[in-house]
C-alpha cells in the first residue's frame, strides 16, 4: 500500500513539474514574440525608404499594414499604417529600388 502511495505521489509531482514547464515555455514564447515587432510612423517609414535602409516590404491589403525589415536589423519586423493609396505607396517603394511583396 505504501508503495502505491509513493508511486502516486511521484506521478503527481511529475505532472506538476510538466505543467509548470509548459506554462514557463508559453510565457517565454510570448515575451520573445512581443519583442520582434515594432510600429513606426508612416513618415518614419518613408524616411527609411529614402535613406535606403529598408530591405523589403510586404503589403497586407486586408489590414492595410506595411510590414518591412531594415537592412541593419533583420530580427525585428517593423510595420506601419500608410496614409496614401496602395498604388502610390508601391510606386514610391519601387522608385527607391526596394522589393515589394503582397
């Protein structure tokens, strides 16, 4: 009988450790993901394009967002909400030699 109690206690402790590890992993994942996106003003984005700092741009037509990476910082995903039409934005970006994806 004592062996069963010890075995059940070990199983419970194992389950508690497993749940704790899963909770910690989820928390760490959220912290890491939150630090990989940064919003910038559209005027800042245009200045970065003019300065040739932008690597590429992804246009999300459903949300109206522009997502982009800087040449010097490939880890962060930057995003902005444009104040111009998508066709005007595309033309501006392409005039500056930057790849545009949709």
